């Protein structure tokens, strides 16, 4: 079973890596993978052909989310 984890360097993403270590994992996090680049993200995921995508990526800077709501929404 192939699994994609976005936000793989975060707290939840790291915990999932441990839990799913026996699976074929595609780990996606910045700076290598910018999930706001929809076309590139879609291509990467489709090429991997996962059985499951776990989206744990987040825009965690709350103050910046208020100033940049469009960016926060894209994430």
C-alpha cells in the first residue's frame, strides 16, 4: 500500500511516518514540495499512484493567516 503524507515534517506527519513505516511512503513537505502548486502536486501524487493521501500540511502561523488569508486558504 502506497501512502502520501503532506506536511510530513510536522508533528502529525512525523508520527504518521512512524506508524506507517512498513508502507511505501511519499513524504511531501516544504521546501521540496510546495502543495500550493496544484499542478505539480497533482502530478507528483498521480505518478506515485498511492492508495491513500493523508493531508497533514497546515499554515500554522495564525497571525500571518489573518494578514494573508488567500495563502492560508491555498494550503
